[in-house]
């Protein structure tokens, strides 16, 4: 950093050394744009390399009291938050969807973004999200890798079926339902040699993805056998319709479930809490906010269908909701919300599911 910038920063904080400062950071892969916000509303900005330890050292060299440092969650992860917290500084990692936005679009630069974050933090307008530790973050990466592989396998099969349609080749039953001998049936179809080479390439890609999924699933199962997860996963699987995939995803995505104090917080975190719009004499209506843990939300809705078919309590709840709203999709989402709350309570209380006796 240039000497003139260091002098400017020193002059900026010197007369307010007895007051708190708020720091806004616009974080990118190669650089951090930093804003220092004083109690009188004045702001000073600077740029530093994208290195958490360098930023911490810079902030500590200013000899000021920092109320909080805030930045948006994004592809850079939480390493910056953990490093700054290790220096005794409060860190607010903000969800981009929960940061206040102006009604009209104006100028947007990295400098203006970091100033905005610092100002919002000083006014208490930003609610922090939980910061996982290194182990929790690594576990979430592994479970998300497993889901990504499942998606890739499905898309690869779709590409194979799409190529059959494009070449005018009738789709065999084995390929349509993708049975165990689908690959052999596919390669036995009469086709041009170059088309066959194309399908062989696609099948090699599919085999690679399936092998990766098998390895990743094995690694996940090893983690789930550890004491940290073993009992919790068993408690979650005691709910009809909840298997290893839903239980492991719920545990790893909802890390430290005790940080939630109310069921509403869990539903909001998962994107299962309806947003109610009510004005005047109009009946209140709501829709789901398209944020939260989308993969886990989808898994919970799938599990809710099975729960409904195996548990009389869930079935009666679904029928009651269906009679009220008249839309199966809305009714099952409400059942999934109840299921998520039950799973959260099982995690916290470390007990098995108890079926509710209904009349």
C-alpha cells in the first residue's frame, strides 16, 4: 500500500481513537476493498490484497476499536471471517439476499459497496449468518459434492437420450428406465460407427461419474459412523421416510442445530417459511422465499411424501391442509416444514421419533 494511503488512514482515525469504527469489506478473489466508518458518518476507503492475514494485520496496526467487520457471503467462503475473529474482532457475514437494496438502481462500484456495508452495519441493519468452522465447512463441501454428482449423472443420462432422439433412433425400454444392462443395449443398437463412438464417449463419462459417486458416498458413510454424527443420524432416520441422504444432508447443512432457538428460524433458514402479504381487507396470502438451503428443501419435500404415506399423523395433517388450500403442492410443503421442525428437535434432544397417536 502506498505511503500516502497509510498517512491518510492514520490522520482519519487519530482524532477518533476513543470511538468505535465499523468496517465494510467488498471481497473478491484478488483484492479487498475496505471502508472505515466513523461515528460522525465520515468514511475512508483503501484496497488491500485478498489475504485475510494481511487485512487483519492492517486493521490491528491502526490501533482502533472495531465494532464489527461486515462482508457478503460468496465464493470466497468463510476463511476471512475466521481469521478476523481470531484477532478478537466481531465479524458479520451477511446473506446477499438479506442486505437492504435501494428502490432505484444507482452507481455500483467496489468502493461504494464496501461503504454501504459499513454504513448498514453501523446502523444495525444487517443480520449475520452463522459461520462454520473449517471442519463443518469441509463436511458441507463433501455432501454438496455428492449431490452435484447425482445431478451430473442424471444430466448425462438425459444427454444420451437426447442424442438418440436427435439421431432418430428409437429409445429402448432398458435405456428409457435405465436398467442395469442399459449400456449394453445401447451399444447393440444399429447405428453409424461415428454415432457409436459418440455413445461410447458418453458412457465412459457416465461410468466415471458413477464411480465418483460411489467413492464419495463411501467417504460420507465413514464420516457418519463417527460419534459426532452416528447417534444424530440414527435419531433422524427413526422418522418414516427419512433415509441416510436426507439425514446426513440435514446434519451437515444445519450444522450446530442448537444455534436456532425457535422453529420459525429453522423454517426460514431452509426456505420453508411462507412470506405473508396482508393489506386492508384482503385475505393474507403467502409464498416461499426462493432462498435458503434449496437442495435440502427439495429433499425434505420428497421425504414428506413418503412420511405422509407411512405415518397416520402426517397423512391426517396433509389431508387437513389439502382440504384447506386445495393445492397438493402447498399442502406437502407445509408437511415438509413440520418435518423439518421435527428433525431439528430430534437433533437437539438426541431422541428417536415418537409417533403421535390420533383419534
